[in-house]
C-alpha cells in the first residue's frame, strides 16, 4: 500500500518517503525472518493495487450516491491510480521499482 501513496506523492511533485517499506527491503526482512525467499512480488503488488482500485471505485460511487461527488464522464476517473494500474498491466511499471536486491 505504501507504493500506492508514494506513487501519488511523486506524481504530485513531492518527495514522499521513498525509502519506507520498499518491496526489496520487505522481501529481505521476510527472507531473514522465515528462512525462505518470497519470490516474485509483481503479482501480489498488482493484485493489491487492483483491489484498492475496486475499493476506490466503490467509495466514489457512494460519494456520488450521497451527493458528495459528481459522476465523472469517464468511469475510470473514479480510480485515482488508474495510470499506475495500466502501467502494471502493460508491464512498464515494474522497471520503476526495486523488487530484488
């Protein structure tokens, strides 16, 4: 989830916390604690991003229902990180983050 907020932060031109909860560090900590390598994290990260997209869509639908938001012309605009999701599915996102030491 931190990657989600980090991507939003850098997309807005701020620094964020780039060294906080990096996938490469989490994988190393997991391997050290469990004695097993976690393997490829791309599926897990993409799945988490997709689930968050579904949640964001439903939150926006609820806001529209209660008059707190206006339905955008493009329903995909309800997903704040849609560009990141597209890049993940296209395979272009993974070169922008460190997944392995």
